[in-house]
């Protein structure tokens, strides 16, 4: 009997250790502990997840219909929302770390005052989304070999601080970046036509080959930025700081220059 007891104890310890290891690893890659997805919140069964925590491999909401869901004041770590429908979803005051929204539908979703670190939005539909007053670093709205850039048309980034991020090949027509801090951010080949960058900080950012037709860059800080080959036709650059900026091959036809003159 004693031998059987010790054997059962050994099996329990092995199972416990395996469970602990599974908590920290998924397919060989380290992930955050997954003690629970969210207390009182079980997607897709209920739509109010305010103040909940979503971590690790259990927090996998890929492809789910989560239209209008409330995730306000919540925490997301290694969560996945790829191809999920999050139209009108609310992420106000929430915190994100290493989260994927690849190919997700996020029309009119709100990330107002959110904290975002290493979040992927490749090929996502963010038309009309609200990122005002949000803060983050290393966000990727850009395309990869597999997916296109995000659609950010009419999105609102007023007062956001999103440095060292990537918006390459994105469409952000009529987007609002007023007073946003986007230093060292890449907009390579992005369509930013008629977008608003009034008083935005864009130091050392890369707008190479981007489309800034009719964009409002009034009072923006473009010092050290690259506008190589960019199309700034009819753009407004009144009072903008272009110190050290690379303007090689840029098209300023009809643009209002920093000194208020109209370029031929």
C-alpha cells in the first residue's frame, strides 16, 4: 500500500509540473502565465468584460464575433484577436502588451487613453477607430509579406504618443494626428492624403514615398524626418520645422511652405 501511495504521489507531482510548464510555454515559445482568462468574462458568451484580465494562450479570441464588446479598464498580455470582429468595441483605459489584432475588424473601436506596447494591427480594419491620448511604443500597423497594411482612414490619434511605430503601406486618409507624438515612426509608402498633423511631433520619422496630398502639417516638427520622394501636393506646411529633413525628390506642387509662400 505504501508503494502505491508513493506512486500516486509521484504521478500527481509530474502532472503538476507539466501543468506549470504549460502555463509558461506554448509551442516552445514563452508566454505569460495563464492562471485565468478573465474572472466573470467568458467570450463569446457575454459582452461585458470591463476590468478583466486576459493573459497567455487561453486568451485566444481569434475569429470571434465580439461586436460592441466592453473591455474598458482591462489588461491584455499575449492575447490574440486575429480576424475577430470587434466593430465598436471599447478598450478605453486598457493595457496591452504583445497582443495581435492581425486582420481584425475594428471599425469605430475605441482605444482612448490605452497603453499599447508591441501590438500588431497588420491588415486590420481600423476605419474611424479612436486612439486619442493613447500611449505606446513599437506598434505595427504595417504590412508583412503575408498581409497588407492596416486601414486607418478617419482614425483619431489626437494627443497620442506612439513612438517608434510602423505604419508602412497603411491607408490613413483623413486621419487626425493633431498634437500627436510620433517620433521615429515609419510611414513608408503610406497614403496619408488629407490627414491632419497639426502641431504633431514627427522628429526623425520616415515619410519616404508616402502620399501626403492635401495634408495639414501646420506647426508640426519634422526635424530630421525623411520626405524622400513623398507627394505633398497642396499640403499645408505653414510654420512646420523642416530642419535637417531629407526633401530629396519630394513634390511640393501647390503646397504652402513653412514661411507661408505657395510652392509652384
